[in-house]
């Protein structure tokens, strides 16, 4: 893929290095001359420009990018870039960094954002995932809330502990995609039995999260 990343700070450079390591072509766009440090990611194309200006994006040929990542430390700039990338240049996928939790509600498809990555929410989710047993924890949201990555750690009281997965009547629009058991990552099959302490990773829509929780944990009423 050809990926444009706006913001060449620590976050932008880290994303660039990871993508380059995976074989992608990366362009870093930075408006501050002092932050233009090509020697830090020499494999990337570096552009000194304001990513909120249409003319700058045209010169950078953003229209031919598969993905635009708005990774600056300014939420306003990230929103403007997302909107321009989607509406003016028809970029197929726009990923935006959310710096302040109170601004998260703005990062929607109306602003051209396909995926919003909120550092505060992600850190909170990882804390909950590490300490929560017997409830559902939302780890990540995909496609503007249409689907979520959620986790449930099974307590000993869960109704299907010891039963094969084929016995678990999961609702529509939900899928068990992985089981974390100790240091192992298991790809679920219908004959796999569930064990106490298993971390179950689901992809499901927001509407069925309570139903997934109720089925897996045996709750008579979904918990808030």
C-alpha cells in the first residue's frame, strides 16, 4: 500500500517504521521544519507541507494513496485532514488519531474518518482487560461503531465452561475470533472446550454486546 502519514512526531514516525517494515510505501507529511528529520526514517518519503491545505495534498499526490493517517497532536488538524482526504481526494481509508477523549465524538464518517484511534480509550480498555473477569470489555471499535472488538475472561461460574464451542448459542452479528489460554493463542473450532480463565475475543456489533455477555456469562439480565 501507499500510505500518507501527517505528523512526523514520535507517533507518526513509529507508525511509518512499522508499515515500512511490513513492506508498505510511506510518505511522512510534516509542517514544522524543525521536525523534518528524514534520517530518523530514511526509507520514507518526507514532505514539508501543511496537510490541512488542499494545494499541499495535491502536490503530495494524496489522491493516489490507499490510506491516509492523521497522526498529528492537534485534533482539529486531524479532522480537517480526514475530511479533505475523503471528500477532495477520495482516499479509500482514513485513520485518525484522537488526542483528547472529549473530542472523540467528532471523529465520525461525517468528518471522513473510517477508523478513529483514541489513545485514552485504548489505554483504559487495556487496563480493564488486564483486571476484569466475568464481564465484557470493549477493546476497539471498527467502522464507526458498526463492529467492536470485545473480550470476556471466563470465570469458573460461566455456564459453558467444560462445554465445546458448538454448544454456545452466540447471537447473530457476533463471532468468536480467538481464545487466549495462558501463553497460547487458539483459533476456535466447534469441538474446542472452554476453560475457566480463557480470554475470549469476539467481533460483534454494538447492538448484540449485551446478548453476547448474557450468553457467555449466563447473566439473566445484561449488566450495564
